[in-house]
C-alpha cells in the first residue's frame, strides 16, 4: 500500500545533498564507509550540469527516495538511443525492515519520471536485472518496458514514446580483464564509480588490502567509470560500473568481507609458483 504524506521535489544543485545515498543521507547514515563520500555529491553536481533531471521523495519530511535520468547522449552508460532519455539510479529506503515497501515506491517514482521525460524525449531506456528486488525486469515490464537485448542477468529495457522508434542498443564491451598467471603475476583489475558510496567504499578497501599485502607480484589496475567515455572504455559484459577480477576471474565484492578478500588474494599469490 502506498503511503500518504509523500512529497516529490525536483532535483537541483541546492537539494542533491538530501539524496539518501549522499553524505549524511538516510542510506548511508550510521554505516561505516572508507573513502571520501563527498565524491558522490560532486558527481551529481557534474551530472546536473550535463542535463540530469530527477526527483527526491520525502515521507513525513524525511528524504527516503530518489530517481535520476538524463539524455542518453551524455549519460555515463554505454547505450545508444538517439533522442531518448536513460533512467539511471533509483532507490527507496524503507521504514524499519519493511522490504515490501521499496518496490511500490520505486515504481511510483519511475511513473513520475516517465511523465516528466515525455516532454523532451522520444523514449526512455534503462537497465533491468533478473533479480526480484534490484531494478527488476518484471517490474519494468509491468510498466510497459520491453527487453531488447539481454546479457546474462542484465537486460536493456525500452519504452518508446513515439511510433516506429528504432530499438536502442548496448555499445559493444571494450575491456578484457588481464590474466598474468603464466607470467607468475596476479592481475587485479577493478572498476568503481563515485556515483555510489558503496562503490567508493569497495574500491578503497581493495586498495588498502593490496597495500597491506605489499607483494610485487600483484599488478593492480583501477578504473573510474564516472562519465560516458569511461563507461564505454572500461565496459565489460554484462555491463556494470563496478567490477573486480583476479587474473581474469570475476569476484563478487558485495558478498565478501575484507578478511575473505585478503585470503583470496594470498591464496592466489601462493599458487603462482605451482
């Protein structure tokens, strides 16, 4: 059931600090992060200058939700859809442990954005996940989006506002993570974005682990994905702005504690001499 007393305010440079995932916001408040979270605020200011629009959603004067979209030609995603908008990040922080609250609210925010985007764009494109709670494909389909390309768990979703529109497409992945095992080295390739506090946190903790281990056999490369050029240059498939590879093997950062990551790195180093 949708809650009452909700107010949606257009994003501006004066209120973006109230977005839940910006420093001090509801999403990050009380949690321990490493890295400079003010980067999240600076990234959004740059995106606003490039034409980003969106809304902050308040419930009883608490900023619980937000949504962002912008012209696809300047959006930090490897998508081609001339004349269209791209729906980027959206999130609702539920009250307490009420996880059933966030999807209806996110759906409401997307509907609000669609109506806003129709004034200037010929369609809206976004990325959907084969996941019941994170940008779910099923929810987007219920709103009229259709899958036009699929890569493993990720689908490019399209909602045209005009007839006979050409389908959007993902720009082909450009980057191939390195595998230096045959040279007796461990290649650690990582990407992150300052759009997300969790991404900043993960980048910093991997960097700190590598500094602690201090082994010359580690070849560490880190790539920032903050703008369109970087999104294309460092793209992999399925696309994401955050990824980690150990000698070409993808590592899921989100379910790994730092001590487990450190053990994985040390184990990989030990095997270099085998």
